[in-house]
C-alpha cells in the first residue's frame, strides 16, 4: 500500500499542470513569516509548515517523495488553498479564492449552479439516535431522488428493482435546506425504494411533496477522454475521522452537515472498487468528505450532472458514477431519470448483474427470517404448556392458544364462539409438529480440503490458537476439522468452536452451477416440507468435545441452532454435488454455538451479521472474501444446565459475544475488518426457562483487540490490513450504523462516527 507521502506526491503531480504550486506555497510561506509571534505559537507553526511545504513541492517536482514533515506541511498549507469549500446560504454562495473567481464573476456559471442548489438535499434518518443523516441526494425525475447505493443501504435492503424494501424500524427522508445558520426545511419522507443498482453505487428513491425542486439533468458527455473539466460537488460534508482534523476544521471552518459547494476538476476514467468488483469510475478532486456520498458533480459550463460522487481516497483521487454510463442502462432510463438528450438505454454491458437480481432464489424461511425455536416434541409441548395454558376467543372464528407460544387457528365460520376448542393440560397437540431429520451429507471425509488460503487471489493464512493446549484433538491427532469450503478448530473444554475459517462468494456460476436444479435449503438437505434439521456429530472428533443435538432440541426453547459458518455463505461449488456437500457440512454440531433465535438470520438487515458483509463488499474489488468467526469464549460466561441425552445433564457456559473478521481483495491488496456482536446476559436467569432478549449490539474493533478477547492469533497480513482506524473503516461504520471501539489501557473506548 502506498505511503501517505507517496499519495500526496502523486496527487500534486497531477495538479502541477493546472496550478502553479510554487506560487501558491510562496504566498502561504510569506504570510506565515509575516505573522510569526515571539513565542513561536500558532503563527510560528504556520511558518514552519509553509517552509516544509515549499521544500516538499520542490522535491515532488524533481520526481522525489517528500519527507513526512514536508508532506504534513503540504497538507496543512497547500491543499486547503486549491480545493475551497463554499457555504451555501439562502441559495447563494461566494468565494474569495483566486483560482475560482469565475464562480463570482461569470453570471452564466453562477446562474447554472444557483438553479441546481434547491434540488440537492440531505438524506435524513429520522429516529436514528446515532446517525441523523446518511449523505446527499438530488432530484433526477418526477418525485425521484438519486443517491448512492451505500447510502440507501443504511435504511434499505435488497438489490435491483423487485426485491428491495425499507428495513423494519427504519425511516428516511430528504431536507433540501440545511444551510449554515438557517432554519431546517421540511423533511420529505422516502415512501419507496425504486432501485438499488446491482452494478453502480447508485440508488433511486421515491418521495412525495416536491415543490420548487426541478429535476437536475444528467449529461451524456463521455468523460473517458476528458481531463480537468471544471465541476462543483454540492452536498453535505460531515466531519470525517479519516482525514486530518486540523485541515478539516480550517477548510470547513469547524461547521459540518450543512450545504456546501466544493469546486474542483473532473476527468478521465479509473477503475475503482465497488461492491465486489472493479468499475470504470470517473475521477475528480473536489474536497469531499463522508457526508458528500450521493453528491451531484455539476459541469460549470452546462449545469448538467456529469457524475454521481461515491467515494475515493484522501489526497489521491475521488470517484464518481459517470452519468453517460447510466444513460446506457434501460432500467435507469425506464425508472424516469432525466437526461440532457435522448439516452441510448437498452441493454448495458453489466446486464448480467441485473439478471442475477432476477435469478437469485428467494431465501427459505429458515435462512431469511427468525423462527421462534426448533419445534419441540409433543410431550415437550405438553410440559411447557401445563402451567400456563389459556385460550382466548377472537372474532371471525379464531381461537388463540398460549402454550406458551401463541398459535392462531382458523376454524371456519363459527356461529358459537363459546364452543371453540380449548387445549387442556392433558390434550395432545399434533398439528404442525415437525419431524427432526438428518440432512443429506457426504460421509466420506477424506475428500474435504477445507478453507483455501488463496481463495481471493492473495494468500490469507488461517489464524492459529494462542494456546494450543485448549484445542480439541481429532481422533487421528489433528487440530483442524476440514469441511467443504470451510474449517473449524474446536475448544476441548467448552465443546464449541474456538474459531472457524471459511471462503465465501456470491458468484452466480458457483452458487447455481447446474441450471434446472433446485438450490433451496430443503432440496439441498433432502428434507420434507415439514421437516427440521437434526444436526449430527463429526465422527472424526470424540463426542466428549462436541455438544449433542439434543442439547438444542430439548432446551425448552432456550436456544436456536444457528450456524457459526452460515449455510448460504459456503454453499457453492463448480458442480451441484460439491455445493450440496458444503450445504450438508454446515449441519455438523461442531458448527453450532448456543445463541438466541434470529442471531444468524437475516430478515431485512436488522441486528445480524448480514449487513456487515454487504457494507464491506461495497469497497471490495471481488465478490470473494475470507471470513474468520467464532464465539468469544470468556471464563465469565454464564452457565446453563441443559439436556445431554437420556438422563444426562450438561453444564454449558453460554457465550454472550460473537466475533467475525472479514478479509476482502482491494485494488491495492487486501483489507480486513473486525466485528463483535454482543448482548447483556447479566439479568437473565440461566435456568431451564432461559430466554434471552434479542438485543444484540454491533461494534467494529481493531483486530489486535480481538486477539486479546478471543485467544486467536491472526496472520500478519490480516493484522496489517486492518481498516479499523482508517478512512474505509470510518465510512463503513457510518454506513452500517455501528460503533467503532478499541481497548486502551484496559478500558473500552467508543467512538461514534457522526
């Protein structure tokens, strides 16, 4: 990965043909010298920084890399001078910057920009206590707002146009005011998600109540051969922890989250990471921050939108979705987006990504939504219902039974509700009882190769235990259980996974390798429509090191048999048989940890791991990634006494936290992210009526901290690629709505990304 000094040098080298850097830094140096204070305070520091910047520019002109001190001076002195930030107040703006006087003096340019400003607003997140807004959006059609896909992902789920929705308990809106020292405007609520583009980082939202906001027109101009076209990014930059605090405060005058106009230049195409692939993005150098996601990049000469800003690298280059590329997509054109001329529309080269949104199978209920518990046996229902069975007659011929689960049964047109059936303590309740059946699985284990370190094209070795003595040995003396596409290391005393390692991909050719075959959970597992999976032990490991399936099925509804390695993650292969083998392997009890219902299931992105992978992949260059995961096996975990088969009772410590590390391929190497999912069990009575509240909290943590928590040592390449304290980490935490925290001197400190 390039150093900070190399990035600064690269950026200024590109600007040197447009701007006289020597003159800019000389003015700054002269100003610093004139204001030096006797005590060498702030003014003295400014002078020293200016001199360092002057020397650094000279080094860059010679083709050399500046020193860290010189680079710091350049960041502090030069960069704020060439990329100004203008306040928008009452729909107007002004600049004193010598390079951008045309924004004041050219009436045509000013008129174009001022006409566009009312149609650009802040994406609000009403009711979200942590993140009041998610980015920027602008009007592109009748009641139609364009923003980034990664902004929409904060409150919406799905991809394409059909299987998308606003997440439960989430709201979003847009405020077209939010100017400096001015009252806020009305927030127009997003009533529907129209499109989440499967290829570009773009989304379309439907709102009602637009008044005075005319649609901005998208340009058809091909920017691939252009360079240094003058543009203005208009958006709502937020304070960005990934960038220098002092430079930000000076450049943005310590005010964030209000409408700003940020001039710069745009031109040329450069591949950029976006949702598991490289896309040909247009480059620009406007002074954007996190809240600028979804900003319009407006051509000063035409007033048309040349691109949709979606990200970039600080002091390297920023990226935008070219408007001319969107004009080639019939899905976008048909959605009502306005273009300057008749767009080509039709079938774009990324049409396969659209087909995938239509072909992707709808998840089974087991995969896509929480079920209350695994179905107990009839005698368990009787025992559980005995002390509290009650019946309530409802209207329309319905009876509600509490046993203790609420079951609604329609009896037809009942004329005498008082004669409704009541299930007493001695009654058998047979309706809907599901049979426990062992899923199909390949019992020839010598074919398993397990986790592939080279899966993403860069060698990512498997983690190792910090203490080898805690590892459960296999019957042949090994320490790793290899399955299809994943591996597991077991903790001998806890009888749970110490950690798992898996390869994950969403490649359609591997997820559905043989057209015409059924890839549903039931079909792959060979189960009937009413069957539930009965998990099975791994014969390569002594039973003393595995929790039996009965512990989960005879726990009176305490736990969910969720996967640590998710079935849908590793169920892939070049043939149907390989995919089915991977599916069956996930039902070994070695891949299970006591956890509440809904822990590892994705409904629409609430309180689970699912969203994190989506957000991580938004900045990845490949759909493939490596994943390490497991429970945090703390000695302080609470003990639950449960069934062990026959009259055996097991005392099992219940993990309250789970961790995950995701490693993705990027344009420059790899990036890794560490997460913790936890809940407070301190007030939960761990008796046989153990019921856990489903209020997991998500955190991003440094991988070095995870090593302290988990007793797992990660390879150097993963630790060195940790993005917790970087721009990517800050952006991801913001989009995912999670906190970043770290352990400092034994105290957990949390940082909110605002």
